[in-house]
C-alpha cells in the first residue's frame, strides 16, 4: 500500500481541527513556521498542506495576513439527485467557463464514448466548472460537451448562456432527454489537468461520462467531467422491493 504524502497527513489534521472548532471560521491558522515546528516538516510541505485546504474552500491565504478559515465543511460537488430534472437543475446552479470549441467527426472510439453515430459531425466544447467557496470561486472539474454540430450554429456567447447546454437544447430546440446513461471511473490527474483545476498532479480523480437520450433512444448530448477525488461525493440509496 502506498504511503500517504506528509502534506496530505498534515492537511487532514488541520481539517479535523477546523471541523471540531479548534480553528473557528474567521480566525487564522497557525503560521507556516508554527506548522513546521509542530509537525517537524519543511516550509514546502507546510505550503502544500495549506494549498490543499485552500483548494477545497476551507481557508483563504491572504498576503501579509495569513491563512483565514472560511468554512468548517469543504466545498464538494454532491451527487444526490434521482431524476433527470434534478440533475439538470443542480448543474444549472454552478458556473461553466468554456475555453474552446471545435468541430469533430465521430470515429469508433468517440462513438463508443458518446453514443453518437460514426461519421456524425459534432461540436465539442471544452471548459471548467466552478463552485463557490465563501466569496470566491474554485475550479470543481473539467468538462467536455458534445452535441450535434447543426445545433451549435446559433449557440453564441457560451459564458453568458446562464444554463447548461442540455437546458439550452431543451428550451431552444425542444430536445427532451428522457434517459441518462452514466459511467463513473477512476483516473489519475495529469499535469495538464492539474494546471487547469489548480490542484496537484498525480492525485486521484473521478471521471463521469454521461449520455443524454431522447424517447427514440437518439443521443442528444454527451459529457465527460473529471473531478479531483476530494471535490466529489457520490451518494446512492437502495431499498428492498419486499
């Protein structure tokens, strides 16, 4: 079994202290120097521990002041919905910034991933989904969205869309999703993705692929999101039929 990085151990201890009220919201955490002395660690390790707490919205590091406790619970994207409407409504409550749009033609690999037919012409949107922590925004996950290119011709000013693309398709083109197929898998966050999500490379990530289908079973939209593992929590309740 691999050993947990020292900065992660320290971050976990500090997080527990925040949750128990030892470091109340609005107060300062101990300085880097104090952490180095208490835990016998380097300043580099102390900074990485504080960085991890900042990434999950627990603290804010302020120049000349120190690390201020923002929340006694981490910011997470909690998956607890049970209907398509709940899924879409929840997604509409966070902001997405798309950084690129390109046209792609579906090959066998992309067809298997998205459900679109081989040879289809798609518009592929790539961006980042943000969540709020106190008065700041933090990157939650990367996101890639695929839709039929014919619907994207009048999809302008994506950052001002005010809703998800699936909601826009439903409102503008009357494309009604009646089924969502979801696949969840683990992956390691590489350096490029770590830079985008402002987190560390090499940590565990959670990849979620969804395909939205209409009543004829035709794919309306497909998405792929990748979260750092500590920012996503999936909950499911099952009951007996008896």
